[in-house]
């Protein structure tokens, strides 16, 4: 989807890497849902945040503005936190209450 939408190559590569690492870490921590939900927040904030800054915020050739870089990383992580904690964990709790035959 990113390639078709005109994303830069390193957004595709590093975004995919962030998703893979977050998925593996989440699976490893699946017995601790609150901690597992932090993995996409962490990996996307630390990997995708700088990619967004470098590819879409910073003007080509302009010096890196550390405050703006950190702000971009924070907003990416915040968005992930909202999705994972406000939507994801309640949905997980709801799904665990459903009868198994409904989840097939």
C-alpha cells in the first residue's frame, strides 16, 4: 500500500521492519497483554517516528531539528498507544469472553 501511495523506499523497508519486530515481541509477551501492547508503541515510535520525520517533515538538505524529531517520534508512539490500549486491550478482553465457536 505504501509503495502504491508514493511512500519513500525507506518508509516501506523500515515500517515493515518495525511491524515485524513489534509482532515478534508481542507474541513473545502474549501472556502479559499490557506489556505486549507496549511493543508496537515502542517499535513504531523508535523506528517509524524518525522515518516519518526524515521522509515527510524535514526539508531536503535541512539540518535535523532534534525537538521536531522527538516530537514526531512521540506523536507516532502516542497514536500507537491509543490504538493498542484504548481499542486493542478492551477488544481482546471482549473476545476472550466469547464462546470459542464464534471465533472460528
